[in-house]
């Protein structure tokens, strides 16, 4: 964390002075939850949605969220770090709460413009409805693929990526796996809202990898990265980012709904 400021259980501290007990289950076993969100122009437009989700997850996991003033905490931390557009991460650990604010990853703008290439990997998360601190399996897949990977069931159903929700666009509309098989993502929620407003039919069944030749376009969504075109799945090319007209339409509508434009 270096000298960047963090917020730890009610205190603003330089990152290199923030400590948690080594006996914490978060340290020893990776027990805990996290939530990531966008800071845009000095505000967090989707904060209430994120807090609703993390409160629900905390009840399921038996983690204490705490009675803190999250919005002023986040904004003050962003001010101390000199950031107005960034990624905010709230971590709920065993015996502590942590908020960090970091610059938006450089690749996000490039991926939103040029699209993603995804390699399918057979993998089903144990608790897809929760964002758990222990991301070892997902991080290992990304290390092996040198980037984001597409999670597919043994039966060939496409679930999500290691970092985002996934949707295929077909002649019939937009198709993507639904919770509890995948994370109830805030980005997923917003995409479905704007798709409905644009008159795009939504099919909650997971796309099948062996049907990708019938996909007109594909995209991912997340509350940090927004809508990103997918231009290749396992070596099968899809329409380029510029040619994916529906994806661009959804991207613009998403940004407006999320308060990013």
C-alpha cells in the first residue's frame, strides 16, 4: 500500500502503517468479503447499490459490515490521495474493515475501446453469489492465461469471466447466465435495465460455447470497467469493437445510467 492513505476500522492511516492481527482468519484462511466500485468526478454514483449488495452478502457470510458513514469516508480518503476518478475497494475482514482508493487500471480504457480476447477455462466457483477475499483460483487462472479468463461449466455453458459478467448477443436478444449460478453483479443489473429500455429481449439462460458461431456480438459488464466488447473467444473471432453496434449502444446507455457520462 506504500504511502497512499487507507481507512482501517475508523482511522485514516498511511498504507504502510495500517496493520491487522496475524491471527485474523482473513490473514490465515482468506476469510472475508470485498466490494469494488467506481469513483467518478469525486463521487460514487452507484454506492447505494453496492452497499445493498455487500450488506446482503455480509449476512450470508456472517461478517460484520459495521455502522460507518461510508460515503464521507470514501470521499475523504479520495481527497487525501488526490484522486477524483478511481477504484474504491471495501474489504470486510475478520475483525476489521478496510477501504482503499486506487487509480483506475490503465487497461480499462483500451479494453472498452478495442475489446477483449477471452480464453475459455472449465471452472465453476464454489460461492458465485459472493465476492470473497480468497480469489486464489481466479487469480491463478488469470496468471495462466495472462489476463482475464472465461469460466465455462463442464457441460459447455458460459458463466462469467474472472472479473465480470458475460453476455452473448444473438438474433433473439441478449443472453447471459443468471444468479445464483453467477455473481449478482451491479454491472449486470444495470445492463439488464438499459437493455429492457432499448427493447432488447433478455434470455437468462447461459450461452453455450458450442453455439458461439451464432453470436452476433459478445460483451462483459462490471461496475468498475463498465461494458467492454468481446472480440475473440478461444480463437473464434467476433465482430470488432467498431462493428459491434449493439454493444456500443449498450455501452453508452450503461455509462449514462451509471452516472459516468
